[in-house]
């Protein structure tokens, strides 16, 4: 069995290679479609703009039930908010 020590993430935590791959997949980061900052994927909410990455939208004009609007509409609202300062 391969055991990986991920020092600095969880002190003295050892896990198998499969557990490590699952851990990495869970904490993948991807670029937020609204603010452009890198944030957690897998249904997490962006800490910058609060967009919930539901992962089911096929196009930017499709309605997101998690966010109550489309990506384009949310992006427009976010830009307006940022411009107001």
C-alpha cells in the first residue's frame, strides 16, 4: 500500500494514494465565472462574489436555480456593485 504524507496540510496525516486523489479532487480550484478569481469547485460558493458553482449550467444565459438568475445576469449585477464601490 502506498502511503503519502501531506505535510503542511494536515499535520502527521497519512493517507493512501486513492484517498489523496479523492482529497485533491474535493479541493480542486477553478476560475469563478463571475469574478474571475480562483475558488473551490464542487458546488462551493465563491468567497469573493458569492456565486454558487452548481455545475449544471450549459450556457451563460441559462437560469441557475441555486443563484436565482443566469451567469450573465449575476455577472452584470456583480459588476454594477463593484463599480459603485
